[in-house]
C-alpha cells in the first residue's frame, strides 16, 4: 500500500492481539483497546488456566496410578493456594509476553471500554475519562462471555461460571455441573481428580453434543469409570440454599427430583460480546445468536469495519479467531487475502483427551461422498501402553472413490497434539495413502494415525481386519 492506515482493534484476546501484531508487521499504525486484560478470556480465564489446572489434576492421577509400574508414592497432598498461584504464574508469563510483543511492535495499548462512535471514530471510556480515537479502519475482536440459564445467575459464590471454577478458594465436596459440553466435562474431570464428588446434568441425550458418537462413547465410559455421575435428558430448574448445602431442582421426562451439592458450576455455553459496542451507530446489527455477519475478508456490512473471533461466528475457538485476525490484517494492508480454510480442529481436554477435524461420517454422506472409514485402537500402540493409556482410537473418514481424507476423529492419549498432522492432511488435500506411506517414528503415538490410514483399506499391520 502507498499509505499507512491507522487501525483500531477493539479487544486484545487471541483474535485481537494477533491481528494487531500482524498489522504492525505489515507496516500499519495500530491502536488496541481492551477493557479487561491483555490476552482476553483465553489467556486469563479460559484456555490457558484451565489446561494448567487440568495438567495438575492429571499429574495427581498419574502419581496414584504409578503403583502399576511398581512406583509407590506416600502422602500426596494438594496445596490449593499454591496450585492457583502457580496457574497465575503461567498466565502472567503469557499475558506479559503479549504486552511485550505489542510494545516491541509499537502497538499503542489503550486500557478501557471501546465503542464505535462512527465508522472512523472510536470512543474509549478509560480510568481518566473518555478518549476519542480517529482511524481508517476498525477491527472488532470482543470475544464472548459465559451464558447463564434462568434460576442460575452467576453470583461467584454458590453458582460459578468457568471463570470462578478456575480460581477456587476451596475444593467442593460435591460439585454439580450444569451442561455436559466440553467446558463442563473438562472441569468435571478436573474437580474429580482434585477430590470432589461430581454430578453432571445434561439436557440432551448424551455428552459432548455434536461430536463423533464413537469418541463420545469412550468419554462416557470414562465418566462412569471415574465415578462421575452423568445424568442425561435432564433440565436444571432452580436451587435453594440451606446454609452450605444447595438443593438443585431438576426435571426429567416430566418428573421432578432434587440433587444436593455444595457448589454449582453452570457451563451451558458462551455468547458473543457486543454489549455497548455502538454497532447501531453505524447501522450494524447482530443476528439472533449474537453473531455479526462478515464476508470472506472479515468485513462487516460497513466496508472499513471488520469482525474477527467469536463475534464473527462459529466455531467459537481461539485458534479460529487468531486465523481470522491474520486474514483481516492482511486485507487491511492491501493484500489479496481471504478466510479460506478447509477445516478447523477442535480439541477437548477430557480424560482421555478428544480431538476432531473435518467431517464426521454422517456429514460426509450428506455432502454426497461415498464414505469409507479406518479405525485403529490405542490398545495396539506400544507407546500408549507404556503410558498406561490404552483407551481410545484414531478414526479416519475418507472418500471411497478419491481416497481423500475428509475427517479425523480421535480419543485417547495426547490426541490434542496428534490432530495437527490430520488438519494439515485435510488442508493439503492428502489421501489416506499419503499418510500411510509417510514413515512415522517408532515407538510413538502418531503411529496410530498411520495405522488408521492403512485400516481404511483393511491393510493395518498391527490389528487383524476381516476383508
């Protein structure tokens, strides 16, 4: 571009700060506005702190399981205050890193709540008063907030959102989780490992709605094995407090029941954040689900206003938001760029882990593909056995005519890492033969991906398949 543009990015989460840094790298003048903290929900009260605590819970579980290997450890104790402090150290290291990157790239950081005044003006409510910023372009990267349901407003004491669950002052004796999606189950498994009795109430027919059913069955078996009570087709209606005890009224098939607990965690989903953003001042309006319509270049109906991340639509995942931030930055800088991805991976840190990318079998059939599936169990993988994690499998969904990989779904040890290879395969239009012919190091977990690719054609070496 012949001239430098001034861009205001509202929101400093994984979509916003990534966009701001890339804009600066491309020679633009950038101001980033953030009402809470650099790094957004993900780094501060979402992805990072939850995975830190989940890693701690997994370590405690591993210590107890080590007797199988002939290792006995006595007197394992949890120092909750120290655990929460350590989690905070991890978060602070990352958020301060974001701050340093913004500074090094000469991105101006304005703390405060930003709103659109007109298409080229943003007003920010700061601690010292209102600040007016004129600009050429605006990028909305405001993220999302937890949803509550009637009767269970978040009060940070009796009813937690995921935010409070990640900074506990005590471990509940009995935690009732409302919602069996990925957030509810990740935190449910965590608190079970930390010593809580856990009950999960889910409105639909099973865990993790929308995910691969075979993978979900493994997770549901694990819930049962771990002692987590999982109740389906049940709605939470209200609760009453009697001292430290909470009595939650639930309803299933018209029948009422009461569950006693001492802590409620509501994880029924998240909604895009657009409150007080000033969209109406430029004629923009969110849809009934709270999303703002964008084109492939992340432009809204107002040409110089862009939306990225959760506000721009599903899937509401940090890495999807970061990718959109990179695309928007390139477009603003005059590059011929658009959001054109074949797939977005999803990772779930349950026990065992679960990961998915691309089409499920039913989705592929609906799109007109003749589907063939290859599945390989971790029980036949030497590395998984040595880790004491034989549960789960890798499943590859392919097109029977072209052999192209359409989707990969896996549950088991470290599958949140293994999914990257499969995402690249789909993005590059790889076939199952491409994966099968690629040498995978031994003994490693990725061998299960190679064997699943072989299994598509009933040629897996380390399991027997009837032809």
